[in-house]
């Protein structure tokens, strides 16, 4: 399941409130530096918390990221059954 993190949104609540065995958080480039660092740092603990029943990964966007690249990264993470707690940065 693709989850879009909005500025000011609690990433832990977003991930914990979602349903599905795979949760891929898309982290936008519009976050300020502190929010970006917090979102990235939260991924591994959330993956550990929800394992083994749920996989949690993220796609981190740069400004002007190609939507096709984002879609490909999300699709890869949704289907990578042994991958959790990972970040893919799209530049």
C-alpha cells in the first residue's frame, strides 16, 4: 500500500493506521530538513515494530522526481517480500 506523507503529518500514525502486509511511505521533497530526517529515521524502528507480518519501506523524493521512477520504486518495494526498513531515494 502506498502512503503519502504530508508535511506536518505523523509518520508513525500514518504507518500504524494503514492496512496491508506492505506499506510504502512516499516522503516528499517539500518537507523541511528536520521533518525529512525524522521521517527517514522512523522507518527502521517502524519496520521492526510491525515485522514479521508487515513490511515497511519508503521512497524519498527529490524535487522534480520523475513520477515513473517513483511508481517503479514503489512497485519494487511492494513486491520485494524479504525487504523491510529500506529507503530508496529518487533523485
